């Protein structure tokens, strides 16, 4: 189990207020009105659709209410245990759980349900398609299941501009065009690029531009941009 640090570096807190819902308004509304404990919750969708953001926002709200949460995911050290003070259990990256983690997740799910602890999980696939043992796959599909959609291009542009404004960066259309045509439109990936570019610009004392982004990629040995 790991606790998600809030906040994380220069990134903003993941809250319901700063989540751009787009076509995911139903999922956002459900989480905002959730009274814990309630039926289990499962979010699924492609990378960049906001699954982890919503789970982080739910965990943040739990902590703001003076309650504790546990965060579990593929690659986390075992055993996974349900501490008596937890009000929320989050299982992220469901599609990547190996056989041992699946066993731990199933036991955790059953124990949490027995003790009235809210369970919220996310994965890239709907429950029925998860490459998991049958009993765990059925648990993920028990309660409320929401399919999340990736942001459209205008919505992605709006998020990039909002985050740039928050950092005091003048993010021109040329740079946004470059990001959206040369890199995967996974919002997490784009946010990491923006964070890195912000730090690089401060270190160099220069404005954020396409040439500066190219220089950063070269100097820091980051992956090359995709061909147009």
C-alpha cells in the first residue's frame, strides 16, 4: 500500500473542481455526490481519460474530511492489508495486476466490503474484458461502472492553457500545436512535458517556445517527438 502525496511536486492537487469533465460529467457527478461507504466504483477508459485524476480527487476529499485512504496498484509491494482506520480503498491499474496481486486485491476487496470500507478502482478495460481471475473481475463489475472518454482536442487545448496560466507561462498556439501533433495526446504525458518545460525555462531564463522544447528534449535525453 502507498499513500499518494498531496500535493505532488509542482502539480496541482487533483480535485473534482479542476477536473475537466467533457463527456465524463456523469462519472464526475457521481463521485462528487458519493456518500461513503457506498457500492463499489469502477472507472475504465483509455490513458489520459482522467481515471487516476478522479481517484486522486476522491482520496483528497477523504483526507479533507479527516479520514484515511489506502492506494494499491500493480507493482506495489505485498502484502496488501486493510488498516482499521481506512475509509477508502483504491485499486488502480486493474488490467496490470499479476496473479499474486490479483489474489491480494480479491482478499482486500472482500475484507473492505465486510467492514464497510468504500472501494474505488480503475483500469483501461471494462470489467468483463479484464485479464483477471473470474471472481475478481466480477467484483470490479459489482457496483457502479463508468466508461471514461479521452478529452477532445479543444478540451485538451483548454487544459494545457489553464495549466500554463496557473504556472504563469505564456503558452502560444504554435507550441500547443507542436505538442498535439508530435506527442501522444495522453494528458498525463503532456502534463509531464509541460512541467519539465516549465522547470527548464526557469533554469535557462528563457520564454517557453518550440525551440526551447526541442533543446530540452536534446539536453535531457528525452524521447524524440513523433514524426508529423
